[in-house]
């Protein structure tokens, strides 16, 4: 079976370093908010070319803490609206709800799967306070256009970078394209921990200071609580592992790009809608870090069954759009036809930095024989 994502293989390269760091941690006996977290925060801030990085427990908390931080600073109030794509993993929308805010859904473009910046302005009201674009599947949103709209209406822009570690827009690293950004280090991400983890990046010192307290019970000093915070801290051991893996992130992303290039130029079945055409601008293609390689197929169930029978594992990201989830039953009768079409047809092919070229070629050959 050609695995969709060989996590064991990805982490095997660093096993010896992982064990050394684990032994050092045991010897040190300091497990929460220690030197490893400080080190990774500094390294990841430098990687993203931002002033501040705050390690947190996961990607969902990263987004919640940004929104809660803006509430503490008086930029956003309970009941305000945040614009978000209708085609995304539900975590982005949950963050808005959990922060006591109202998600306002905007359709994506069918060709990019990303929020359609041309539809944002019509959804802005007097209650709108932020735009939360999602860099889905490793491809970056049109941040120039989004930032222009935000400036016009005095809105905050918060990047969801959970799937885009290392991607650039006009040579600027994601995580540094807006007022703040949230990252996830879930094990399957391009930069994945060996457990849960997340981070916030921002050039706003006041926001960073606020989130640093909020993640730690609302405290900068032990037993002195400024805010009604939460416990959302990046573990020392995960920070150490992430520092090890960060050194190879750009190289790993380049391997993913090579696979994506091969797929785009060698999948020649007209039943498969590729995420880019063969004529796509190379710079645009190479700004993507290919967290997943998602294609559209009308007969998805038949296609997935065919690939499974031929020894190729696939994953559907995501089968049910947020507005059709039971958690948001108030939206169940709403219509977002582009999102619905994407969620009905989307399917992700195997891709990772440890995937063998022979397996990439097999995937293409098998797909080209699908009828």
C-alpha cells in the first residue's frame, strides 16, 4: 500500500536527536515553559521573520487566544463578526465561536479552494471587526487584496496558517502577512510535533504580551492573574522536537513541491480536476508548500475505491462542510454551493517528503487508467 502520509518515515530521520533531547529534558527536570519553549519561539519567529512567537497547546487555541487577546485590548467585543471562508476545517470557525464572536461565511473560488476576496466586502457590516483567511492545503490566500479591504474598513486580519508552514506570498513568509497568525503543529502538518502543539506569531508587541499571559492562566507572574486566562502552553518536549524538525522544513517543503510538479505534469486523466493547470505560473506553484495535494473528482467514491483496490491510500479533506455540521445546525439550511461542490468532490493524493519517486509514478499511472 502506498501510504497517504508516512509519519513514521518522516520522523525516523530525527529519532536520535529526539532521544538526546528527551534525555536532556529528563535530566533537567523542567517540563513547562522552560528553555526549550523559549528557544523554539525565538527560532520560529526568525523563520517567519516576525517579532514575536508564543507557543501554545494547539492550533485551535492559537486562534482563540488571538481573538481573546484583541478583546482584552479593546479591538473586538463579544458579539462582533469575523469573516471566514465557508470551505475550511471546522476548527477555524470553532475558534470564532469559542471567543464569543459571530462567524460570517464567505465562499471560496472553485479553482483555489481559498476564500474569494471579491466576495468579502459585501459581507462587511458595522459589526465586522476581523477577517480570518485560511491558507488551505498549503496554498496562500491573496493577502494583498485582503489587507487592502481590511485597511479600508479598519479590520484586523488573522491568518490561519495551520497548513502552510514555510509558504510565502510575494516573498513574505506566512505568519507575517497580517496582524497575527495561528499555527498548528499537529503531527501530520508540514512542521509536525510528536503530539499536539501550536503557536501565535505577530509583530504587535502588546498583543504578544497579552497572549503570553492568557495562555498561562492570565498570568505573567506566578499567582498574579491579570486576565481570565486558560492553560494552553506548548510542552517543553514538543518544543525541543519542533526545533529539530524546523531545521529541515524548507528542504521538506521542496520535496513536496517536486511531487506536486510531477503530479501536475503527469496526471492526464480529464476526469481529475487538478489544483493547478500545467500552464500555471511557476512562482505561484512554488509558493505552495503542499500540505496536501487535493484534486476534484465527480465520482469520488468510485475513484477512492479504485485507488484503494490498486494499493493507493487517499484521504478526504473534508467530507462535510462546516455549515452542514450538526454543531452548526442553525446553518444547515443555508446554501454555499461552491463549498458544497468542493466538499462533495475533493480527495487528497499521497504526498510527503519521504515518498519514493517510484510510488509517485505509480500513483500517476493508476490514476491515468481510471475510467
